[in-house]
C-alpha cells in the first residue's frame, strides 16, 4: 500500500530526483538542485533573522541600547554595493574577523596544541606488548608527520634524514586512506537511510 | 590616519585581543565585554546572511532578465521563488522555524534533498576512488590498503563473517590515524596561531578587499 501523504510523496520525489544525477545530468536533477539551493538560502535567512531577534532585538527591547551598534554594523555590510562608500563594509568585516580570530587562537592553542602534545607525551612502555607497539607507532607518527611540514629547513627533506619526513608522509597517507574509507561508508549508510525511507514510508513494502 | 584602512585594522586588533584576554585572564569585565562582542557577532552574521541573499538575487535576477543559459533562467526563477516561499512562511507567521507550515515544507523538501544530496556524493567518491586509488605507486597503494580495510571493516556482513576485519579497522583508527592526525593538528594549531597573530597585528589584510 503506497503512502497517500503528500508530504511523503514530495520527499520521495526529491529523493529520487537528487539521485538521478548518478546516471547523468538531467532536467529533473536541475529542478531538484535549484529547489535545494533556494530552500537552503531561504532557511538560512529565516534562521539569521531569528538570531538577530534573539541576540539583538530582544536586548534593545529590554533597554540595552548598546546593541543598536550591532545593528548599525550589520547595515554597514550593505555599503559594499555603494560605489563611493563601499569601504564602510570593512568595519563590520573587521569586527567579524577579529572575533573569529580571537576565538580560533584560543581553540587552536588549547585543543590543537596543548591537548595533542599532552596526549603524545605519555610513557611509551605500556603494561602489554601491543600497547607498547601502539604507543611507539603513535609517537613516530606524530613526530614524523610534523617533520613533513618543516619547510624552513629544506635539508630535512634530503639525504639520510629525509627518511623521517618520508615516514611522516606514509603515515599520513595511511590515515587519509582510513578517513576516506570511513567517509565513503558513512555516506553509503546515509544513502541506505534514504532507500529505507522510499521502501518503508513511501512504498510501504518493508 | 586612513580611516578606510586603519580603523578596521584597529577594530580587528581590539576585538581579537579581548577574545584572547577573556580566555587567559577570566576578569569579569573582560568576560562581560566578550559576551557582548559574541552577541554582536551573531547579529552581524545575521545581516551578512542577508548579503548572501542579495547576491543570489543579483545573480539569478540578471539571468532571468537576460533569459540566458537556454532554459536555465526558468530554474533561476524557481530558485528565487523557493527562497521567497521559505522567507515568507518563516517570517510572515512570526514563528520562524517553529511554525507547523514551515516544519511541513522543511520536512517535505529541505530534509530529503539535503540528506540525499549529501549521501549521494558516496557514488562519486566511490567512482573517484576507483580512478585515483588504483595502486600506481607506493603512495597510492598505502591510501588504497587502509581505505579498503576500513571499508571492509565497516561492512556489517563482512565484519560479522571475518571479525578480524573489524579489529583491524579499530587498530588502524588507533595508533596510525591518531598518530598522523595528531601531528597534523599540532601543525594546524601552530599555523592558526601564527596566522591569527599576523592578522591581529595588521600584517595580513586580505579580508579588507582590494579596492
């Protein structure tokens, strides 16, 4: 018994339409593609306006007039369309860049540097042989992959010492292969979800 | 002082320093200021999204007015119609994404399209892997070996028949992946900090544009 819910039918149509590109580029896929871009843009704008209300307008309504500066900066973004006053858009952009960099520096120092170094700086000899081998491989992987990115000393990539960054490259290739395999499988897992939707909720045969 | 260039650089420096100081000092005044900055940032980002919509209108509006790209202009019209529909339903009701009509359209169109578009990339990845991962040399062979082992270890039927595949996959994600990625993350961390400091000090000015 096929579903009679129009929402399920529309969802099923777009699921099939989006997949149709696997065979070749076609009108149905173009339709789905443009629909997706349109709704994604619309949804993003709705969420953006919601954020402006929650994080800005609500404060102004409570008398915190300092939040009107954020509105002024936001409006200045649109100055980039003006021929003479385009440079005004640099003020809000500078604000966003400063904010983003400040947050990323904090995160980079803590999670990308301190935590990673601390996790590596542990005893190499473990209670079991496999644990020791794993700790050694991890340590070698960290040191050699970092050495691969040393570009200020070209000689590190030459001669006998050149084997160190080379091992780093091999370790990274192994890791990238594993990440690739994992990504492919997770995408196929998601696609299975769409197939199950078609069979269970639309066609109702499973 | 060039107010077109120096004031933006000063704004970047000031905001960035406050964000860093908030993390390292914990002084209440700085924390409160940074909370204000974060909220302002969300508001400005909201306005920036509108900028994207304006650009979308300009590009597709031009295509429609010029009837360019064969029948592509019709799709541009449809794209703008879909965008307008979401905005009208979301903002017109005043309920944003919580309204029943909005949820209905979201579940009927956005959700299936997003999930299918994202997951169908698996086909292209599989095809690309066939072309790229053919073991032409030692480097490609390394990529190929772990990719195949992880795919087999992630396949339920294979992993259930040969449990060793599952444990091999687990082991690969232990010392090999964590070792290599840890090195990469340390490198990324150092690079991000250096780039951040250079930008805060006004040595990187690409974000100000070329005009």
